[in-house]
C-alpha cells in the first residue's frame, strides 16, 4: 500500500500539519479529521464549490466507458514514455479524473507512488483503485494543495485546470517536473462542426505559458496524434464525458450523432509538454 509514503506528502488542509491514519480516517495533531470512503479515496475538500465544476456521475460513467474501450490508450502510452525517463518517487495528478493517466505513468515508474486530486467523488471512486500504488483525495485544484512544499517529483496535468503557483510550490527543487497535456486545434476536429462541440483555443499554448507565470522553463514539447474509428455509442460517450455535455441536450446529441456517417474516423491530437521549476 502506498499510504505510508503518501502521508509524507499530504498535509491537513486546515492547519498544514501532518496527517496519520486512525479509525478509517486521516487525522492531524489538531484533531481535524477526514473520512476515508469505502471506495478508498479520502474526503479532504471542505466548504462549497461552485455548482457544475465537478464531473457528475453521468460524465464519469461516459468517461469510464470511452477510456475503457481503449480509444485514448495511445495517448496514455505517449504520456508514460515522456514521464518514464524523468524518474521520481512521487507523482501528483492535479485533476486526475478516474486515474486513467496516473495509472499509465505509475506503470512507467515502478518505484513511484501517485496521488490523484479531483473535485469529483464519482471520479475518485475509480482513481483510488486505478493502480496498486495510487491514492486519491477530493480537492479543488484552484485552492492551495494539501501537499507539503517541495515533496513531489512529477506533477501531471492532463486536460485539467492549471494552478501554476501551486505546481511550483509542491515540486521538488532542482529535479521536479511538470508535465502538461493540452489538446491542439486538430483534436477531434472531424466531430466539432457536425456535433457543435466546444472549440480548442488556438492560443492555448500561449495561455499555458501565462498560467505558469514565469515560474517554469520549458524543457520539451511533443505532439501526439493518432486516429480512432468511433461507433455511435463511442461518440456519445466522448461528448458526454467532457465539458460539451453541459451544452448539448441528450436528445439533440443523439440526433446529431445519427446524422454522422458511422463509424466516424477522428483525430486525437495533443501536446505533451515538460516544464522545470525555476
């Protein structure tokens, strides 16, 4: 179990003290207590979040089905190939979702443990079990992380919000690395028009650099592309697992998918970039 090593990384979100396992919960010396759910994740997130910011149960079901079909496996493998040579003992996945990419990276780092942070308890039910060396906790990545300063070797950020200040704080000085995956304008381009999906900002890479705020230097940038052939069910899962799900009614989505020439071949196109803290 990775729990013991990850307790050297986690801190109490209220007071910053060390956490220990006690009676099915995590507790600090100030007696703040956080339940460990029966599915394995720990509920660290306190207070209210803005409605609609965490993935719903329906979104997670769609993502589980889509990723389980293997459509993004080549991307996960490409990410693992980038992270493997970086080495390290502790991986933090900020916005981990179901832990699909964290699991691939941990396979590439046999000695490492991984912590997934995400606001969705539905996603974390799977992330907590995505890998024998992974653990998961509820958290809003816009807040200061419940993670000790300079305790993480690799921060993953895959299709997720970016908190550059916190990424920099938690990474180990001198040898930590931030690895970010962002879609390119070619990502799912064949489906965007017919389905009315949200577009990819052509200035996304520039916004990434601004988000990192001069705290990092770019070390490498790799473009990964592969194509997938999607049946109607796959296309529906693809739309329903992401932000476009909040903008298209289910009935309208089925109508648009029915108008496609199926199976439809589409491009998965992403940039994998490596950044070192300065």
